[in-house]
C-alpha cells in the first residue's frame, strides 16, 4: 500500500524527491503518513481537500479488500 500511495503522491508534486511515506502499525490499524515539501502541500490536499479525500478513499477501498484498516494522514 505504501508504494502505491508514494507513486501517486510523487506524480502530483513538483519535488518528488521530498516525498516521504511512512507506515505506522498501531492496534490493528495501519497509519500511512505522507510528508511533502511545503510548497507542494496544496497540491496534495487539493481544492477543498478533494485530492486528499480521493487518496483516503483509495486507501479505504484497499483496506476493505485486505480486511484491514488503513488511515491516511498528511503531516506538515
């Protein structure tokens, strides 16, 4: 899952080298944390949060298929 999210986020931003995706497992939930360069933060979030909402929907659907719970966070 981490590789997929990383690939999508790197395609969205201007500085793909600054993209960092980390997975943290806690109490049966896999938290995926995304860090990007400050100027690219708006591109990942999107207008009114549409892009990040779409990414979260993708993660949620993958979690249903794998019978796991995934949470996506964008870290500043």
